[in-house]
């Protein structure tokens, strides 16, 4: 694909930044087809920042910008209760349930982390701007990169990067390494784990095992049960890719997607050669790629390249072909990725063939792409500053889009979709029962 566009590097950088930020502007998009049956869940909330189904699919949680957390009974379409958290929440807010639906985690890397006891409807602050874990750096709440609640609901798995969003008063610490820890929710006891210097992404597998990538997209495995156990290197980035990572000024790599059964893993990266001619112009292209792995036994299956948009300035083509969202369907059948240039591409994992390419406007960078659980070949994502939500079906039985969507989540069986639109303070439930 070709787009004749020449941009200076500064303009390109500003365009990338604008693509990645979630802006509150509202666009008005028409649905491409009739919307499925829908229900509105009301809770007298402000702008909803995150929604999450429980693992049973019987309950749905949402948190708004004022820090009010609400839980609904999905079967009854009834509000169970609300809790006021100590702080307001922003667009970085995330929610996650434990496997039993008894404990709910709500956190944001620049606000704090809170756990909610579903039965007692009480919250507990794990860390925040004012309440820190003992003997830890004062900027720790600002640099949480990832936080996951373990299935038993008793512990949190936390990744911290000390060079991410560090406040001015601790600038001397920007060179510090990342670290990985397990936090005991009840005792607030911290167990530090062996970790590579800088962690990019982490995925919990099962039975205490997790996977991690570093900033060079090397892949590691580790265990939360044994702090003395060194992380195992599963895949080291090769020299050719390392050269690309060292020479590109802005690069996205090491994002992971894991199938629900823990058998298949996808990792984002770039591939190609990075060379200049005598005039200093880039003469070789770089393309965003998805590396596909089988975990047990561990082996690499293939490398998939995203469809690339060719700009007049090859440097811009190299920059915008990089991936900023990636996932694999829960059953491991399909793989999806989205690039900064507005390309969304779907592959068949078994055949390693491209099934569909969606070309958005170049300023509409896709994010948060996710497949529906179950046997329906459906996926959804949000794109651009105007936060347009896309629901897509590989069989093209039903597809639609909505304007100004903040967040969404699939039910555990994939037959229901919860969508929160900006400023509305309510959750739309779409039912796909056939």
C-alpha cells in the first residue's frame, strides 16, 4: 500500500504522540449495519474509565473518573453496589477479577492500586500517592508498568520500571533497573523476583509461571513461587534486530499476547535492514512483525509481517509500520496486530496466512485489539484520537462501529460485549446470542 506523504521528523513524532493519546473529542460515526440487541446499565456514574467481567461472567465492574466503582449482576441487570475509592481515576485505569469472583483489583500506574472484597463491598489500598509499601522508593506508584492479580486473589504480580514517568524530584534515579515483585495483599509483604534489567511486558501463564520480555524483545520465563530461581532465557534477540532497535529513535517491541490455554504466544518486533546512502537517506525498509511461538515444547513457529504503508519519506514508513497492539485469540486460532499507520491485520495461526487487512486513516492508530472468547471469529478495537470503536466479524455476519468509546470488555463466553462511551456514565451491553 502506498501513501504519498512527506513529513519532517518532528511532525512525524507529533503525529505518533497524537495517535497514542486518548483525547476527549467526540466524532459522529454511523454504524455500518444494524446494532445487535443492547441493554443499558445505569449507576449514576461519571465518565467510565474501565469495565471488566468476572471470570464467571455473572458480574460486571466499572470505575468512573471520580473513583466510584460499581458492580452489576449481569443476569438480573441490577446494580449490586458502589464503592468510593480514595482517589479519582484516569484513562490508565484497569480492572481485573480473581478466578473466584471474590476479589477485584483496580489500579492506575499514576494513581495507585486498590483491591475490593466483593462480598463485603470494602476496599483496601495497596499503594497510592500517599500510602506506600514500606522501605520502597517514593516514586514507585508512578512507575508501575503492569499489575496483575493472581488467580487465587491473595497476591499481585507487579512490574516496575524506574525510568517510566519519574517525577522531577527523583530524576537521579532514571538509570535504575526495572524490578518484579509479588505483593501479598493481606500482609502487604513484598517478594522480589529475579528479572532482566528493563521489562517491557509480562504475562501470567498458570501455576505460578509467567513470561516476560525486555526492551530488546528477548523472552524469559520465571516463577512467582521461588524468588531464588533465575529467570530462564527462552529467546534472545538476534544481532540484526538488535541493530535495528539500537538505531531507531522510536520503536515498539516486546508486546505479548497469550492464548487462554497457555500453548501459543505472540511477541511484537521489527525486522529488516537499517542503512543509509551517501546522502544520509534511508535506503532499506523496516517492517513491524509478529513472532509466533509454541510454548511446550518451546519453539518458534513463524514470523508474520504487517502490511506496510509506503510514505514518500522512507523514515516515516519505517516508523509507522511498527506495532502498538497485538493479541492472539483465546483458542489460539487467530492472531491480530495493529500498526501506527492505521493498519489492522488478522492471520490464521495454523496456516500462517493473512485473512483480513483493515486500512484506517493514517492518524487512526488502533489500540487494545481483542478477540471474543468462544467459537465466534470476532474481534474489537478502538482507534484514533476520536476513540472510534470497531466490532468486526471474520465471517462478516455483523459489523458495526461506535463513536467516542472509552473502554470495552468481552464476557467469558464471548456472547456479550460491554462498552463504555465517553461522558455518558453508563455501560452498553450488546448480546450476540444466536
